[in-house]
C-alpha cells in the first residue's frame, strides 16, 4: 500500500475518533446545529477558514493559478470582499436569536421566505457536497497509483465512496461539535502544508527568475488568460455566496457572544487571504514544473505537487491538508441542509411539538439521506469548476440579496424577499438545465448575470412599490 495512502487513512481515523468523543456532548438539535452557542473566536477562526476553503479552492483555484498566474486570485478575492462586508454586521447576526439562515429570513420577513430559503439551500449545498466527494476521490485516485485496489471498481469511484461514507458517518456523529474542533486542526495542517510546499516548489524550478522566464506574458496580465468577462463570472458568484453562506452564518450564530463573533470574522479574513494566496501561488509555480496540463488534469495540480513534486514528508502533510480541507467542507455543507430539513421544515411545520432529542434523530437521518443524494448528483456536472459555480450562483443569487437586506435595509418586505429568492434560484436552475441540454450557456451569458439581476431588481422594485408589509420588521 502506498505510504501516502497510509497517512491519509490514519488522518481520517483520527478525525473519526474526535467525532466519537464529541458525540456524548450532543443532546439536542440545537447542540447538533450550533454547538450550544459556546464557541470563542480562536476556535471559530479555525472552522471558518477550514469550512470556506474546500475542494473548490484546491481544484478550482489551483487550476486558475496554473492557467492564469496570480490573476487566479480574482475568484477568491470575491470572498475576501464578502468577509469584510460581513464583519460590519457580525454582531447583529449573532444577536438575532436564530440558528440558521432560513430562521433569520422567517424572523425578518415571513414563513414563505424561510421555507423557500431552506429548499434553495438544500439544492445548492448538496451540489457542493457532491463535488467534495469527487474531489476526495481524485485525491484517492492519484495516491493509490495505477494498481486497482478492488477488482472491478476504479480507484476514483472507490475513493468517492470512501470519502462519502466517511463524511456521512463523521457528520452524523456529533454535528457541529465534531466539525468545529477538527476544523481547527485541519486549518493548521492546511496552512503549514502549503507554506512548506510553496517555497520548496519555487526553489525546485530555479527561483522566481525562472518562473518569470518560463511562463507566457499573458499569465502576468491583470486578468490572466481568462479576460475580464470570465473573471467577473468567477468573482461575482463567490462574492454572493460568501455574503449569504449559511455555513458562515451558522458559525457566527454559534459564537458565545457578539464580541466573539466579530473577532472571529476579523481573523477569518486574514486566514482566508493567506491560504488562498498560497493555493494560487502553488498552482502557478507548478505550471513550470508540470507544463502542458489542461482541463480537469490542471485541476489536479496540487495533488500532483504533493505526490510527485516535493519530498515525502512535505507531500504527505500536503495531502493530509488537501483531504482535510475537502472533508471539513463536505461535512459542513452536509450539516446545514440536514438542519434546515429537521428544524426549519419538519420541526416548524410537521412536528412543532417535537422535542430537541427527537429533532436530533431527524437531523442525523437527514445527514445520511442527503449524503447519499449528494453522491448520486456527482455525475450531473462534468467538472468541479462547473458544479462549484452553479452552486455558488443558485445560492448567492437567490438567498444573499434578501438576507443582506434583512440586516441593512428596513424597507425590504416579505413579498419582495419571496419574489427575490424565487427568481434568483429559478433563473439559475433554468439556465443550468439549458446549458446541460445545449452544451453552452444560453445567449453566451453566464447564469450569474440574469439570476442576480432578476433577484436584486425584484427585491428593490417590489419593496418600493408596496412598502413595508404589515408585520415586517423595520430594523
């Protein structure tokens, strides 16, 4: 067995042990969803960084760095700006007295907005979970080598199955309590692994002068080889997803108080900037060491670096970091829709008298069911890049405008919020289905433009035309 594979298996086993240990502290659905609202900022910084940085960062941003140089940072810079904006409302988010984004929207608008937000979140987040499984399978495929481990099953498929089962079991054990504490370890491992790999790879190609000499001029352009239009189509979905991301709101809602939430978001900004710069830089440098890769092969560049480009001890640490990033994101994005179904739909409408213990059981069942659904969704999108930005768009265009307005725009009303969420999600779904059928975007336009525009226009227009609806909050 490959020594890299042994390292990965041992690391996953350690994570499972943490989940078993923390399981005893989970007694209710609220413990499962927001960890009893007990976390201080250092812990929250770790989980915020690890959760945001997933296989989308590893495969997409690594590929963008490989293909576009430092211009690949445009995609992740949308997240940086989004985090800065969230910082100014972090206290208000923590103190609103909810445990999920749908609950925030229901408190501010009405039940329709909350239910629609739950449905939208489930669709978008299961898409995100599905490509985390694919990303984990790719890691497994490369480190397992050419020899088929189980006859009749490709190593990629086997890897996806292993990562899916691990994620489902791990998330179902203790929910946010198991996720948060291992996220801190995962974040540390990821940053250390990347910080060691970048200078080593740079030295391996002969230093910065050789990087400049062996890369085409287009990679030093402001927007790289992708151009302004493609850059914007990456930047905007990332920005919108970040500003409305239910995972991030869940972490802020789990803070001990508003002060801890604000400090956590400040640390999160720094952590994400560091780790995303390291990922793009490593992809860019590796384009000299491993030239000629395209498409999905370019997306595997960070795994290739860990497996073939650095000494074993750095590579093993980097592979553990990559897998930990994927797993921490998969379990977080699986936990949110399970909580939405159990608490915001089942507990709100079907069994309003259900106890916290009963809702906890429903949450765990939802984790298992949604995990298998996400696994079944893997084949819908041809690449991780396609899946990532489809999910970013449907969630960001549908949820973010109404969610941000809930905190900063008193005039926004329930009818406007409902129409905004419906339009943003509906337009994206139609666009992605047409793209799947025709093989290209309708009219050559990415979904983010019609989806975001329709969502924002309806939110503003209906709010101004109808005014604050009866029962809407003015604060």
